[in-house]
C-alpha cells in the first residue's frame, strides 16, 4: 500500500519543536505536509504571515496547509486561501454564548495520554451543557465550511465530551450523522487523528457509510513517528485507502 499523505504536522512556526527545514527532510520517510496553527501568537497572525509561511515552506519542497482555529481565527482573504495547498479546520475551544468559553486543553491532554484523569469530567456529565456544546459545534463547523472553505475537519470529536470516555454515549448517533453530513455535502475530509485517537470507530464507520472522504493527521509537534494508531483505527473501521484525500483533493475553496 502506498503511504497515505499526512496533512497535519506542526513546525516551530507555531507550537511544534521542529524547523521547516527539518520537516522538509522527513518527507522522504513518509509523505507529509506542514500545517501550523492559525492564528498563532506573533508568527501567524495575518494574511501576510500566512503568505510568508507558504513561501518559506514551499521553497523547501513542502506542501503547506494551516490548522485554522474554528470559531477564533479571523477570515483569510480568498487569495491567501488559494495560496495554501489545504486548510484544516479544528476546534480547540468553543464559545457557547458571548464570553462563555469552554477550553479543550485539559480534555486534549487527557486524550493524548498526558494526564491520567480528566479532572473536569463531572461538569461535562451535565446533559444540558453537553447538548449546548454539540449544537454549537455544528454551527462553528458549518461556518468553517461555508465562510472559510476548510477542506479537512481536524480531530472532529476531540473535546471534553470525548474525554468522558464513551464517545458513543456523549455523541448521539443522530448528532454524529449531522456533523458527517455537513462534511459530506461539502466534500470536506474527516481527519483520522493519531495524537488524540479520534474520531472513534463507530463515527468513522458511520462516516464511511454516508459517503465521507478522510484525511490522515498525525498532529505531531515533535519528530515524525509511524502512524501505528491511525492504521489500527483505519483497519478497525474498515476504511478504504481510496477514500483518503491527497493535498490535490483537499484544495481550499
Ligand atoms: Zn488541533
Ligand atoms: Zn494540530
């Protein structure tokens, strides 16, 4: 099997530890691009910063995307989007009402195996709060697709609800289908994320049945490692290799 293209790789242009030049050197180990966070502190704040990033990384032979922070990132100009090979939209926090933010850092650290328990679990057992998070997630993803033209939905179910431990309970099938259908209708690829191990098997199976396409994302911030978890997730859900996009099929719109 030819190696699947890994779209989701960070460099030191945002919170990765590896330089663009060193990332370019590992493309021959297995195919991958770079996709740093946008926005990011003082390195990726504006359209001009993104265009400089594209120029620097593509000069090294890299395919260049960004991890566009859904619900937070300012809109990019159409010409900036077209300069990128692809745009991954991903949620790292969500604003349920003006000023009422839920941050995903603790849930993310737990899902990555960096912490042994999810300290905020009790709070997110609240059914009404969970429902608000789910509904708002659909709104924010829809905006990312319609306004921002994302081509890949990164770590779709990462967040406090997944960190409760039973994603099939936290994410009702009907909600999963609505999220999947948003992506399918716009040909947005659903990422299989190595770092967080999301989405779970039933979600991927549902997505495949509903006609979704998929994308590989190691989401590495450090050295490039084998995609062991991803390949196990793909095998468990029975996802066909032909359903995985390459940068050519994930062009920004
Ligand atoms: Zn992310
Ligand atoms: Zn990432």
